[in-house]
């Protein structure tokens, strides 16, 4: 069964970490590898000139380039960025820029030029953003290199938002195709509406993805009118048992479809989380499972730089440099490319619709996903047991209450023979294995 390429596939995003990739002139070599793995988007963390801490997320000047990214050609920043973007676009890759709006570097010139743009302490000092551990309210993390912007309604906010709208228009005009919006839930939805409209006045198809991890439901709900195209979800932390992930999926998909990831620049590396990071067979199995699950659960996916080689060290927003590139014995590029190619061709995996989990017992569960306005279905079998295989009879799966009944279901699992989910058969699952079956009525079975 050969499925047609989806006309408008969801984003398959590769996170190119700027200071690991090095000067912009070196990025095209990475683009070649990224395209071979069948990604269609590249997301880059902030590329701007940083403040005193050197953190990518402590932006001092939104119009100047991070010194480590300058290619040494002497060309203006905008020329270097257009050259980089042209290289990506010529390879069929769109580029998404990290957009940091909720704070600046504490030594940003705006602190002196626009003192009324910032949240202030009781003594008048600029306030730094902070987080309180919900499990220990005495544990407070303060980012002292950052200055928190004040989005309370007042004339000063209008000027601040207009400045950010100009920044967004500038990068859209340069050729950036989208923005990943850092800590989007900390910024009011009406501010995002203004920024999104500003970008789309330049490029009507500009994509906006909201980073909303760790926030409360009310904080996400206030983003509903903003017009985001995607949200990031928490599927990385799912144990394949609890209901919370499906509840989150159901609650948020009416706002925007979601993007899943097996790890990110904010999380430990998957390899570092393994019981034995030196057991290469177990590590490779974990990576294959994590990437396949991200692709079958959500419409969008994101993979950080180095995942394809099972890097063990988490990228650091201050200290990471090109010499931190790791020499590992693993190369998962071929498998990642096969999964990405499969996702591009399976339409139901590019649209989010109703999805339910069914516990089949014996450490096996089933995810059934429907397209919202289409008869397509996906059926995902998951063996939760990482140590023992399982054999699952098909007949209990094909009950009408699961929404699949007698629909023809063809296997689309990469590296698996392309069989089908037939009555009377028994499906074998290797330890920890995930298998995908798809119903697409437009194709002959």
C-alpha cells in the first residue's frame, strides 16, 4: 500500500542549536544532513547579540548577531542571514526563529531608554523573572541575567508591543518562515495577536508555535484568540499508562494542534536518562521508540541537534560551542529519515483529531486516532514492557467500540514488513515495541 504525499504536511522540525553549529557559513552542511533525514523545518534558538551572561535567551540587541555566529565575511547581519535562509530554502527547508518576548537581558539598552517597560521591585530595581518549585515553595529560581517586561495595559505597553511588532516584521521580511514563541503563556494573548498579525502582513503563511510547557490550563486558554498554529505538548514524559496526556491532548487540540519531542534543549539528553547509557543496543532501541512515538502521537514533531547521533551532553545556552560536537558510535539518521518519510505520507498523522487509549492488558495498550473531518484512522500498538515481548490477538482490538471494526488497516511501521491487522491473526510485539497500522480509504488495500 503506497500512500500519497500529504499536500500540506505538519512540521517535522530539526532544532539546530546555533552555537553548536557555529558560524552561519557552516550551516548549509547541516542543512544537507537535515534534508536527507526528511525534515521540512529548521528551528534555531535565539541568534541575537546576548547580554553580559552570554545566554542565548538573554537578548541585548535583537538586530545584532551573536558574535559566535558571524561568518567573518564582513557582510552586514541581514546579508548573512539572507544567505543562510537562501541556503535552507534551496534545500526545501523552512526556518523558524526563536522569539523571546517576555524578557530581555538585564543590561539591554532598553532598561535605560525605556525604564517604564519593565517590572520593578519595591526599591525600583528591575525585576528578574523567577520560578517557584510547586513541590517546595521555598525553592525559588531567579534568572538574575534577565529583566522581566511589564505587559500590564498602559501606554508604555503599546510602545513596547509596537517595537516587538517591528522586530517580527523585520525577520519575516528577511525570509524567516515562522517563530517559536518562548514562554508564550507569560505574554498576554492580545499581544501575540498583534505580533502574529504583524508577521502575516509581510508573509501571510508565517507559522507561530507556542512554547507552553509547565503552565496552567488558564494560562493556555488565554492564548486561544491569539491565532497560534501549534503548541508544544508533554508527551515526552508519558508513561503509557496514566490518562493525563490524553486529557491534555483533548483539551488543547481545539486551540491548536501539537508538537511532540523526545528531548529538547531544555531537557536532559535521552541517552543520559537510560539505565545504562553505554549499552548501545538498548540506547538505540530507546531512541527509535521515542522518535516513532512522537511521530504517531502528534501532528508536529521536533528533534534537537545531536539526537540522530545519541549525544549525551545537553546543549548549554551559555557555554556550548562547535567543539562540543560528540563523536559517538551511533548514527540513527537512516531510521529517523524513514520515520519522517512515513509521517509525510500518512495523512492522519498530520492532522489532530479524536484520540483514545485502550488498555489491552498484559502491558499492551492501544491508541486509536481519527481525522477530524475524514475517515482516516491510525491504530498504534504499544508494548509497555521494555524487557519482554508480547503476543496480542487481533480480534479483541477490532471491536466496534474502538472505532475501527472491520476497516482495512495496513502496517506502516518503519523497518517492519508491510502486513495488515487482520481478524484471526496475532500480532507480535518486541520488548518496548510500537507498531503503526493505518486506514486510508483513498488507497486500495
